[in-house]
C-alpha cells in the first residue's frame, strides 16, 4: 500500500481556509461592515441603492426561512435553501440590465426575486404543482435547471444567439456612419455551483463560450459543499483559476459581500456585452443550511465551520455599514422587518391555499399539438375518471 | 424531377430550409468545410457562412446543449451527430432538457431543434458506428422520432422536421446514403405526406411487413422475391417512429391478417414490441397468426465481419413471413 492510497479517511474535513483578502478575492465590504476601495472596481451605488439591496437580502432570506418551515409542515415536498448565499445572488443579479438573460440552477431564489419572479412560482415547483412554469423570456430568467450544469450550455447557446442577432454591443457596426452610436448590447449570466465545475457540460460550455467568444459570464457560487462533498473533492486549484486554461479571465470575489458581487459582475457583464467574451466569477461563499431539506449536514461537516461563516454573514455586514455610516435610520430597519413579516405571511397563506393541478393537465404541453398517442391516452384516462362520476369526482374537476 | 442520392437529397432539403428561413442553423462536427463525414452538408458553409453552418468543438453534449440555447433565442438549429454511437454523450441534453423543456415551461418554451443521426449498420464499420438507438428516443416523451428511407422522403422530411415546433430526432439510413431516387426539388411541402404518417411502399394482400430506415429496401426486395412463391407482401415504411401512425398500420393488418416487423435494432424491447402490442390490441380478431419480429439480436452490435448475420436480411424476413402461415 502506498502512502497516497491510504488517503481515504472518515475523519472530518478541515474547515475551508479563507482566501487572503488582499490578493485572492475582491472585497469591498468587510464582515465588520467596513468599506474598502478597490482600484479596478469603483462602486457607483447611492445610499438608496445599498438600502434597496439590504431590503432584498432580508426579504429573500425571509422567503427562504418560510419555505423551509412549510416543508417541515408538509406543505412542500422539498426546498433547496439559499441561506448564506444571499449576497452572491442579490449582488450579481442587481448588476444586470433588463435585457440580459439569466440561466439559474434550482437555488437561485435571490436572483429570481431580482428578475421579478413571484416567489409562489418557486414554491409551486417545490410543492410539486408544476416544474416551474414561468415565462423565461418575460422575465429574462430561464427555468430552474435541476441536472447539475446542464444550463451552462443553454446559456452559452443563448449567448451565441445574441452574437448572431448582432446584439453584442460596443463600437458602432459602421464607424464611418456619423449617426451610428455605440450599442448597449446584451449578455448572458449562467449560475452554477462548485460541484458543477466537475461536470462535462460545464467544461464544454467553457470551451464553446471561449472559442466563439460568446457574451457570457459564468457565475460560480462556490458554497464549499456539493451535498456532502467538500471542494477538495472537485478541484486541486482554486476554481476561478480554471478559466485561464480555457482562455478567458477568472476572478474570485467575496461571495458574502453584496457590494463586491455587484461590482465584479457588473464589470464582467459589461465586458461581455461589449464583445470581450466570457468571464468566470467564483463567488466564495458558504451554504449555511442543508443541501436541501432532505439533507443532514451534521453527518459530514463540523458545527465549528458554520460558526466561522456566521461571522461573515452576508446581511449583518450591510446592516453594520448602514448603521455605522448613518445611511439608514432605525425606522428603515423596522420597516424592512415589517415587510419581511408581511411577505412571510403571504407566502405561508398562498402556499397552503395552492390547489393541485387538474389530473388531465398531465397531458398538456408535451408537444406543440398533442400526438395521436397522447390524445388516445388522454381520452382513455378521462373516460376512466368519468366512470367515478357521482362518487365525488365530477367531470368538471378534470 | 431529378435523380439524387439520398445524401444529396438531404443536402438539397437542408439548403432549401436555410434559404427559406434565416433562423435555420446547421451545427456539428466537421459539417463546414468538409461537408460532414458523409458530405450531407457539402457546400452549405460556403454558401451560407460560418455563422449559420457552424463547425463546433468536438463535444456532442455541447452541440445539443448550445442548440437548445440558440433555440431559446429564436433559432432553429439542425444538429448533426456524426454517428449513432456518438449520441450518448448528449443523452442528458436530449432526454432531460430538449424533450422536457416545453412541458417544464407549461408551454412557454418551444425548442424547434432537429438532431440528425446517421444510423444502422452494413458499412463494415468499427464499433459504435452501426447502432440503431431509435427506441431510446421513441421512449422519451416530448421528442418526435422519424426515419427516412428514400431520397424523396429525405428531401421532404428533413424540411418538415425543421419546420416542426417540436424537437425531432431524424434518423438517416447510412448504408442507403448512396441509393438514388427521384426528387422534385421545386415541390413545396404542401403536397408532401405529413412526416408523422406511414406510407405503403408496396401493396399486398397476404401479410403486412412493417419496417423503416435501411430495412425498407430489404423489405421491398423480400416482397419481390416472395411474389415468385405466390405470396403477396404489403410493405409499409413507418417513417414516423414516435408517434406511430397506428391507423395506417392497423388498416393494413386488418386487410392482410398477418404482420411482420423488421428493424436492425435489437428485437428485445425494440419498436417492434410496441407495434406488436398495439396491433394485437386493435386488430385481435383480424389476426391469423401472432405478430412476428425480425431484427438485431440481444447482443451489442457485432464486429463487422459478422454483421450480415446480425442484420435482418431477405431470407430472415421471408422466414418470418413463412412462419406466419404456420398457424
């Protein structure tokens, strides 16, 4: 037996090291709420903007907390909590332009919030009422994707479509035309996690995006855990360094710093819109909750790790900053808390009132028009259901 | 009318689709300068440019996955998978993403994507170049699965598939690429048989032979040979493997009272099993004999020196036909 082959061990993994904050990730707001300037990432946000982000952070955490409770009460089949990743999601999503397209995983509740998706649409999915079912183009927010990493290819293809539409921005198409102005352009952001970086599809997306110079930002929320697998089971190098091998820049940002996530994503998206090709962002964060409500993190990680990350909470540092600088009055925080309570109540009540779909909805939207096979099965099942008419199953409930 | 090989007919159909709709794209490995390993896309990149006829990186999941993104953006990509056995790396993108996106989105999303796959054996190829994976896709709700068997259908069906708002897995009989047939290149699609319908390629009275793709020609040859023995075989080219054109199938079986299904794919859990069950259910009192199947064995595709034993040929088809008269 070699030394290496003895590596398998049941011992708990050591807590992840925090990167060197000066050199290894971009940070604009410390966990203590101190603003730091970074020469490459000047922050152009008003006090009102930062207060609005604080509100976003608090409200999406509240929706998340409520959803976990609803799962515990049997109202949802499962829930994938975003706890701890609020800043990565709100910061990146608030930097987007309305025309930009988003491709999420199944945990992007904060991004969904910023794109105007009704939280009840997310709960529908986790309750088992639908598989999602919002209109992706209306919100420029694609459907949740559950297979890990598949959406990064959809995002890359969409970005290739932007190129073919001539919708990449930058210099005017005809520099001699005095009326032509620089076009704003459109870009795509693909969300995925640290585990996804091991998937073939993600690596293929990197290859396609790179060789076609597609207008896309790959936003990796490294929350340290792919269910029970720690980061070192996915990579021997920091994830953002992978980008270099594919031929585009990678940058690591403090994923619990909403301001840094905003600034770094804004810059990368702008570069993509202007035709400078892809960027990978690694948002260094932590999944403070379980993978989903079916998971039990106590089986694979130490409580002390969570305690360490609680000190880097993405919401507390914004609150500390707003209080310290006087950019928000006490009333502001009370109002946000009250609003969170109202949303919590609304989510709770709406979830409990959500009806099951009609049985024959099973057969809808499989094809543009139902096929002969599908029509026959639908008719047979409808007749079967009708055979129970008068036993409390009226035909109208189909 | 003009005489074209099946591969040239596909090329003409693709060209017409590219001309008629600027949103149509072609993408795949070696489809540009080379024109594809079977030359089906020959000359298209030269005439329509690299933005519309895209030589992709060598990654099948990447091809289908980015095609999905392009379709979400309003394009109609036609993907080429170089060989049947290379489609499996794209299985998640086809089965879990492409097939299910309309359903997942409650009808908000259409993915009008065609995936062209040269399939079947008979060309003396190495492993993974002779397979018939159609039933995997026929079993996947949300996909349409078709197979062309002659030049005229190749020309029409590829265009019909591209205009379909559903994803279509388009199987091309690779050993028939060089077979010639009459094609009317100026004909519109209005007069063409819908691509979800089976067609009778030879009328007969004694037994119905159901087949598709490369085995259609084998079936016709079997029927001509059987005539000399005084047996009249009606040959149907199924064309659409999902959905099945049950009405056309059952009308023929009710007329003849006997049914044989031939395909290259393994018989076990193959398309023939589904057809046999449906024919038995709908034509029970018309049947003079059990529905019989001829096809590949329950083995992986063999080395090519053995493929003549594996592929259903004239003699094995006629043997099955004979057996339907033994009841």
